[in-house]
C-alpha cells in the first residue's frame, strides 16, 4: 500500500450519508486502479471488501465519469468470467520539473505511466517566466494530436527548493536563483488548468512510496541525490512528515564536515555541498549532458581517484544515515538518484553500522529509482491524489473549465 497516500481499503471505514459512502467507494476502487493498473471486477471485489453488486455500481459510476472503461471478461481461477476494469489512458496530468541543467515536462497517466516527455537543456539560470513559457510551448505540442482526446486533470511541479504547499509559492530555490516566486499561479494562468507545486525530493518520495521501493513501508526515510543537490523526506506511521511549514526532510543540509565547503544556504560543510553529482561526473570525465551514463561509467571505472572519492562519499553517507536512524528509527531507508550508484555493491550493514544498535535493528536499506521520470511521476501525484480523494468533484471541475 502506498505509504503516504490514503489506503484504498481504509476509505471504506466510517459512516455518513449515502453520498459520503458513494464517494468513499469511488475513491477506494480508483485508488486500487491507480496504484496497480487494470483489475478484474472479481479482483476489485476482493481488494475493496465491498460486495459484488456494490462494486458493479461503483464501476458504473467511474465509467460515467470517464475515468475507466471495461474490457472483455476473463476467467481468473475458479468461478465465473469477470470483466477487466481499465483506467482511462487519455486522462493525464501535466508534470513539470525545472532543474539547474534542463526543464523536464511530461504527460503522466494512471499508475505513474509517463506517456509523453520532453527535456529542454539549458546553461545558466532561468527565470520563472522562461520556465512557464517553455512549459506552455511543450504542452501545446504534446497535446496537439487530435487523435488522442486528452483530458488534463491539472499540473504538478517538482521544484528543487522550498515551496509553500498551500498555493505553490516558491519561497526559495537557490540553485535556480528564485526567491518568493508565485510559480503555481503563474503556471496556472498560462496553462489554463489548476497547478500545484512542492519540493522535488518530497515528490520523489511520493513516487517511490506509491509505485517503487517504499510502497509497502509505513515508516521510512528517503534520501535522493540529483542535479540540484540532495534532498529527502520521512514517512512516519504512514504519513509524510511535513513540518510546521511543509519544509521537513532537508537532509542535504545536515552538517557533515569541519572546515567544509561553503553551501548556498550560507552554512559550511553541508551534506549536499560535500557530496555532489557534478563532482562525481568530473572525476569520471563525463559532461553534465551525459549524466544518465553515470551509474554505468562508475561500475566500469578502475580509476583510484574515483575509488577514493566514492570512499569519501560513503564515509559522509554513513554519518547521515546514522543521524537519520537515531532521530527517526525508520524500518526502511531508501537511497536514490546518483547516491544509488555510490552505494552500489556496498553491504547495507556497512551503511547503517554507525547508528545506535537498537535503532538499526531490522532496518532495510533499499536502492531507490534512478529513473529520470521519477520526479515527473511524483509531480503528477499531487493531482492524482486529489482525484482519488474526490473523483466526482474533480471531474466536475474539469467540465466547468
């Protein structure tokens, strides 16, 4: 079950009016379909715990909303044939991830499927207005195919910085040179759809929790290394730990080195300043444009200088993991992005060995996704989670545009 989105099964709980019960049942079935993809009616009946007739009514409602269709009946084990319920392939979310080296834009469908994508590389800082204009042009091109009846639910933006969750206002994204920027509102005006924005690392965590290594973990800590630095987040008791202003999880600014390098945050010796993707690329002789080949080249390298750099990074990563384990006592640590390449082949016991023994007992250290689409999937979850919570309301909003 997704660690930080409401459990489809839990949506059956509680009483309420007939309309409340209908909405909960819609959310329950749609949650299973979003997480897992197509299911037969029989499978949805088993997963949801609803009776067969209720499942039939709910599926009919989802079909009427245009969110699913039913395919031919299939036989699954003993029993009568059961039709297959398929999420609508043309219902999508626009996903945006501005980074220091490129703008990534995609159309993301149910189950985290990136249906179309574009990457626009750039050199040097870009303004919010430039990102909005480029995104608008890319989306116009992606959706110009008249043969596909795209239905856009909204847009989500993964920002490498601090974002106010209530309105998608960027407080600071220092790697991009942004401060106090109304990003979501500006993007919404340009695209003509509702837009949400959040911290990129937190959204990568959402993607991992829904579809990846953390989908069955209710207590985990996530660490991801990317072009703009290192971020992370915690899930505690099945809920994302947000903090007072939604900025919790800034693991990249844990202090790790005396007399360390000056960080863009104003401190010295921060994790993300002492361990960086670009330094690793330089050691391998790879330009930033070939960052996708980092893991492969690192496995092939026999350069002593590269080995020494990796060992230094591992020393720092052990300190950070120790701090995380001692503070949060998670059952699972997920390490993703370029940091997944740093721990490739390393015994997990070696990574957690500096923490308190009782805190590290039974902990799993998992390698997270290095897929370039991860942040697009996470950005889309901002909107899909709203759809699952209130399918009828969100579809009604689309029809009123």
